[in-house]
C-alpha cells in the first residue's frame, strides 16, 4: 500500500470524527485494515497541518487518551486548547472520560 494513499485514507476517517469526540491512532489503523500501522497514522497526523479542508488531528490521541501528538502543533498547549474548546476535559495531558467520548470508526462507520 502506498504511503500517500494510506495517508489519504487516514485523513478521510479523521475528518469524520465528530466535534467533542476523540479516537486513537490504533483504532484508525485497525479500521483501515492495517492494525499494526498506528505509528503511520501518527505520521499522517504530523503531516496534516497544511491540508485543506483542515484535518482535526487534535481529536486523535493514543490508546489511553494521552495527547502524544501535542508536540507537532504550533504550541504545546494548542492541542489541549482545541480539545477543551470542544468540551473535552483534559487533565495532565490526558483526555478525561476517554471511554465515554471515544469514537471507534469500526463501530461508527459500520
């Protein structure tokens, strides 16, 4: 599978994450049939900054809700600020009520 094609498929999924919800790199990779490619999903998020329409990369976190991608935003606080602006609680760089607001593409897009 070509990387650009995989990135495009990742972006299609991420654009569908509703406001106020989050998903994980691994959930996206699994939905796309490449369960072991969660790191590549992360690479896609890192490369998504200048795309249009915008990619809501702030809604993609690690499997425990940690904001591991925050270092790739314009400031370390921006990812958290964007999540908070959508009503998502974040404490110590971790999404609170993660299970409740988790958006699983395998279920939501079935």
